[in-house]
C-alpha cells in the first residue's frame, strides 16, 4: 500500500500510487514504527520543496532517517511528495535553501520585489505563508471568474471539487497523475488555492517547474 505522503493543491496529504517530481517536508509528522502520519500536519512554519535526487543521499520515506534508520533512533523529517512545483506552491510550500538554493534565492528575491521588503529573510516569508495556507487553517480567499483570467501562470484555484491552473492561455485540470487541458471552468466564484503571497511572487516573475503533462 502507498504511504500517506502525497500532497494535493489544498495541502491535504493522501495515500496514492503516484509520487511526482518533488519531495519536501513540514517537519516530523509521522510515526517511524508504523510509517503512518500523526494527527498533526506540521511542526514548523518552514514548509519546503526539495529535490528527490540530491547528491548521494538515500532515505527511507517515513522511516528513522534522523538516526540513519537505526533501531530506536528518532524519526527524521517526514518526506512528502508533489506532482510538481506548481502543486507544492499551491499547498503553501516554497523552495528549499539547501538542495534548491538558486531557486530559493530567486523566490525570496521576487518576494522582496512583491512585498516591498528590501532584504527579507526566509522566516519572514514562512510566517507570512503560514498565515495564508489552507492546510494551516487560513480563511480561503475567493476569486471571481474575471479574476482567474488575471492570475499569473501557475496560480491554482478550485471549484471545490476540482483544481485548475493556467499555462500558455490554456486551462489545465490537476490530478495526482498529471494535468489535462480543459475548458474555462464554470462557476460563480472560485477558491484561490495558491497563497496570495506566492501569487504575488509568481506575478513578479518566478517560474515554477511544471509536470510534463502541462506541456511545454
């Protein structure tokens, strides 16, 4: 059975077969003996997006990687997985300063432009994102049909049942397996999934990494 560590654009965590392009974490939120999630869904405000392959590192997902998986060692951080960076950003994560340093610097620099903060630090960004993440119980932001046409590429929104984004003037419907092209969703209003701070970073020019199913 798949582990419960696949994240959807709402930030909820599921057990599905598809792994996706990126991993990441929100701290230690699993029991290494059963390899199952604990009731909490984060232990830190720094929700990050990491490379699945980095150097010679090897991990056992939801194991005891904090103690090199030795019996009795403490749990390491809980590995979560995302279809792509667009999905991870919608869930409220941001690039890791360790394994994705250049991407993280780019993201923080565009946050500076968008926020007007001259030299922001990562904790400032994390605190702001934490207040906007749906998965950390933020109040959902609503957008109108007119608003979605003005969202930057890679911002995600939902009708409640399905998640959507836009790329190259095409609307795409999200799933754990990838995207499919779709007509403009019909609804009186939509829930904005991507945190407003991240929407501003995208509008300032940050270009997320997309799953191949989204097209070139």
